[in-house]
C-alpha cells in the first residue's frame, strides 16, 4: 500500500492484530513476561494475569508463546497449547477439548469424566517424566471459565512428581476473574505468579507509539509523525490503554494520508478522537485541556526558574545541616535529579583530585531497551535523565531498542538528599566496582519469587569521589533479627553471600532514588 511508503513504513504499525513483534516492553509488561517464562521453566504450576480490556493481555500471551517456542538451543523442550475460548457448559466438554488439543486420539464421546482425566494424566506423565518435556496450557479470556472447570484445573495441578508440576497453567483474564479466585481459596492458594496489568503512563504511551513505528520501519530513521503535544493528546484520549492507543494512532495515520499531511499535532489528534463520551462533555473537556496546554506553554519558563531556585535552596539547606553536625544521617537517597558539573564522559573511578562524574561504561546487548536500563540504575526514566544519557551517548539512534551491541556511558546523576536515620539495617547480597558484573548478578536473580525483592543501587561517595554498585533487598529493617529472618528466606546461593549493614561511610549517596524507601 502507498500508506506504507508515505511514512517509510515496511508494515502496518498500528494493526489491531496481536502481533508479538509489536509488543512494547514497558516495565510491567516485560516484568510480567519474564516472570511467566521463569514460572514455566521452573515448573511452578499456576500463573494468572488479569487486566482491563485493552491492557495488552492477548499480545502478551502471543509473545509468551513465541518465547516458549522451540529453538536450536532448546529444541522441543516446551509443548504449548492455547485455549482461546474456555466457555464450556460442563466439565466433559472441557476435558474432551483438552484431549483433542493434546492429540489424544483414543477417546470416545461416551467416556466418563474420570476416564478423560486418567488419559490426560497418563499423557502428562509420559511427556513430563519419560520425555522430559514441559507441557503448558495457556487460557485466554479466563473470566469465562465456569466453576466446574476451575475445579478440574485445580485437580490438574495435583498431577506432579516429587520435583515438579506436570502441567503448567497460565490464565489471562479480565478483572472479574479475581472474584472467581476469591470464591475458590483452594485454587487461589496455588497461584505462583499473580500479575495485574494496568494502563500505561504518559511516558510509556509516548515510548510505545515511537516503538511501534520504529518496528514498522525496520528501525530506520525517519522524520517524526507525532509532535510532542500530540503524544499528550493521545494519552488524554486513551487513558494509556494500549488497544485504544493503537486504534487512535491508526486513525491519525489514515487522516494524515487523506489530508496529505506529514505530521500530527495536538489539534490534529483532537480532531481524530472518536466520540468516547457525550458530545457536549467532549467539547468542554477538550476546551479545558487545550487552555491548560496553552497556559503551560506560557508559564513553562517561569516554572523552570522556580524549580531551579527551590533546588538551589534545598542544596544550601542540606549543606547547612551537614555543617551543623547533624549526625542522624548515615546515608542519602535520591528524590530529584541534576547533573554534576564536569566532564560527563569520565569513568567514575575516583581518581585522586578528580570528581567521579560517571557511573561507568556498560555494554548494552542487541534488543535491550535503554529506558529499562535507566529505570534499574536511577529508579526513574524521566525526560531529564533520558536527555542526560543521550547527550553523552550520541551513538544511540533508537532509545526504544538497541539494534546492535554497543557500549554506553552512564552519567553520574546526583540527587537532592533524603536522610536515613541510625538504627536501620540493610541486607547486601552483592557489591563491587564492576558495573557489568554486578548488573549481571542483579539480572540473574531479579525475578526470584522473594520478598522483599532485589534492587540495583549505584552508590557514590562524595568525599572519595568513588562509585560502587550494590544489589540489596529493597527494604530497611528495624532490627537485626528482621534482617536475619529475611536472609533465611532467601535461596541458599543468595543467603550464603548476604551481609547485614547498619551504617554507610560518610558522604555516601544512593543514586537509585526508588531504593530502600520502605
């Protein structure tokens, strides 16, 4: 179609089909996907993903199936079966359908429920024990499952050896499925992964649109189609629901072609919005928002100056408090960001007489997402952080996904201090000066089902001008006994290297501002 050529698209970017390659890896979608895959490979049994209509459950489901498909490294290790519509009127219908999906041929319509279950159990034992395969049943539209079939699923989870469950079950459902689980505590208690998908925020909405267009162009660079304000218009109109975003952006592209235009702005997107509410209310809403946008543009410069003044005052206050000898603070954690003065291409090694102005250099592999790395490092993916990183890494052409392996410099972004008081305890699992080694340790263990979870935190000592990296349990413990109990709950390989810390060196700054908030 000429539609593709006009905007340099090789394929349709906003198709309403659940194409796995277009799945935008927001933190929640990527986290959910990785937890589900880990649950399957570890034979954990039952996993449930719920979310409103249009939050990306079906696309996530297809991407999971793609990830579980055989590869050269792992040929035919996992056998996956997808049930699209589980609205059966009775258990016999469900069991017969499942037998059909498994390829069990010697079944008869007159067979009893018990006989069908026995055939399924024998099949699972043959696959799981004799052939060493993992059998997965993925159910979409799980809110349609009747209570009798839920009991059958619970019984399937009893098919196990001493080491593992023989059937891995993953249910994607709308929010009402939560009520079904509450009615069946004996099933709810067996859920290994329970994930609630929510709408995207504004930054993720913008990143999703950019990502889908990049995929449609095979990641070739092309002039932007959406202006900055148009992203805001899309977000306000869709509430961050991926399906609504895709539908609206498709309409925007089509209308751009019809009107022979190359770029969509705020008012263009507004005119493309379909009637999602009563016409009168829609006009009032857009008029109010448009006025807010205009006022925001008028006063943006004044707001920036005001925030800068506040930041400077806060820094002066922190310096005065330190000079007064306030010994309550043993460490600080970030809450708002700024770049230090100096050459941000430094390596952060703390050379004598030279300030550390970089966390260091790390290798980003092909397919990795920049903002996901920034979320791990700094605890945020705000525009000021993204701009700071892109400024010192001009080699990055696509912030959504790396097209080839490359080294990137991570600037040392300092933070306005918030104090930790004496008497708190933190559990360190790994620490060192090699950013790549510590981050690999974090990635290897981050999706373990432990509480509190792991967090990656760069630590900067302002007095020695040195940077270290740590993987810690994401919680401050009130007593050493609580910290010890948390270590006891860890897997042995993590517990063996854990240590409890109650104070930090003077001048230590925690650069991940989300770390250790609880």
